[in-house]
C-alpha cells in the first residue's frame, strides 16, 4: 500500500447527480486537495461495467505520479463523471 500518493478514489452512485450532492462533493474535494490529496472519481456504472478502464486510469495516474510527473486532468467519461480533479 502506497501512502505517499495521497490519493482518494471515490465511487459515486446516482445520488451524486443531484445538485446538492454535487456541491457537497466539490466542497469536500477542495478541502482534500487543499491538504495535498488528489481525488479520482468514478461512477458506479463504470466500476461495475468497465473495471478495466477504471483500473487503467488509476494505474496511469499512480505510475505517472510515482515518477514525479505533473498529470493534467482527465476528460470526463462519456455519460460519467470519471476524471481527475
């Protein structure tokens, strides 16, 4: 287990599409980033139906981070919220 990455992986269900939840998530994410964490967010459908892409995204981020690269945000997935924010 790597603790130096300061990585948070969040899996969101359909309730995260609600504006109230979205605003709450953004606030939580900003607070985490303020203290050095990085948040990767996936929706539950991606995890259940496309786990290979989810793991590939996590691997990509952790590999690049391990070598000290500054990683640009990933584009949102089609129909999903998967991105590095």
